[in-house]
C-alpha cells in the first residue's frame, strides 16, 4: 500500500478502535492476517465450545482450520452432509457456546458494527447467547458512517457473497444491489418483490454494549474478506 494511503488508513483504524472501546467493545489490532492464528492460540482455552459463522474472513485468516485442529469442541455447521434439521440444531448450539467467531460487513468510525444476514444465525449469536464473541475484520471494512456501511454492502459485500453462494440475484448480474445506494426514507431495505432470491433479509447495527467486552473486535491491517 502507498505510504500516504497507509498513514490515512491507520488514522481511520485508530479512530474506529477508540470509539469501539467507548462503546464497551474489546478491541485489538494485528498488522497481518498471519497474526490471527497465533493470537487465537492463546485466546481459545482447551476444551472450550466454539462456534463460527459462515465467513470468508475466518477462512482467509486460517482460523477455521485452526479451531478444527485445536483442543476444543468445534460446532461444525459447514459439513455438506448435514440435513436441514441438523443444520438448525448446530446453529442453535452456537447460542450456548463459550466462544463465537464471526466477521462483520462494516465497522464505522463512530464505533458501530453493521451486519446483514440471510438466515440470521450470525445475528442471533452476536446479539445474545455465546459467552464471548470475536469479530475479525480487515481494515477494508472500516467506513466513515452508517450510510457508507449500507452502501458498502449494496455495492461490494452482497454482490460478492451472492456470487460466491451461486445465487440468482440482480446483484450477481449487475454487480450492485437493485437499489445501489441507501434510501434515506427506507434505510437499508429494498422494495417488496425487488429481489426475492436475495441474501439480505435482516440488518443489524450494534452500538454501545451493556456487557463490557463480551464482543471483542480484532482489526487486521490488511484487506480481509468481502
């Protein structure tokens, strides 16, 4: 990365981290994706029950492979052999896990966390249940404000994830949401029947937390995930 751009990005990261701390999140920074696994080797205790969301970021950092081979009980929801009922049971187990791992679609410099889900299992675990939640995000997901977070999903995260999941959606064909920018009157939603096969069902903004440091955000100084 260009030196001047890197300096500006560090200022954005610092501001986001300061405001996340003020909002009662735990916050850490690691320069490289390769730093994530060594960090979690000390964060995940032997025998802990660990769940994880479907996340490109977690896979890119090597964290999923690590926990599969760590001395913990991993709640695996990704096995292709799972029936619909078994997948539901695995997702429910996440809500009583010791540790839940996820990423977010965006972090605002005001210290807000923005997530959009299709099946809502990630949102449920972020809101309540797991004793400890770790959110791993690359610095590419830091945005100035909530409106930028919404637009980021509409123009980057949703089209890319829908493509990865082989969905038949407008955003896969056109590279952006059918409503490509935030609608101030209707916020994050899209018009009825505009995208019936979409992956954007629920929209979550996490602000100040009542349980201090239950959610811990780890920012990586590289582009990670979508």
